[in-house]
C-alpha cells in the first residue's frame, strides 16, 4: 500500500501533530522518486513542496542527452520518471 501525502502551503497550512518515517523536501524528480520509493517500502511518507503545480517539474535547462540519460538510469532502477515524462 502506498502512503503518500502532498501538502501545498499555498492552499492550506493547518497545524497538526503527525509523525512520519520519511519527510522529503522538494517535489522535483528526485524528491518524487524518493517519496514514492519510501512509500512503496511501507514508510509513512510526507512530501513537501512550495508549488503543487510544479510537482515533477524539470527546468528547461536540463534536456537533450542529459535528460535522456537521467530517465534511462532511473527507469532501470524501477523509477517513475519515464512514465511521467511520457504523459
């Protein structure tokens, strides 16, 4: 069972006392892969990001062969980047 919570402080910032096994700061490719991996392993995971509209967003400065190589390597490890990029 995946347990992944996305919080966007632009919309709601309620104060609650919660306990998490893993807290990931940053919703870019690396942050999302880390959060997905820990959630799939059964850890209660919290992913924090400044802007939920930019989840898994990659700056345009990273592209071409570098992006292809990154996606290839993460895909080989069972990551989600390739699937997300194809959407």
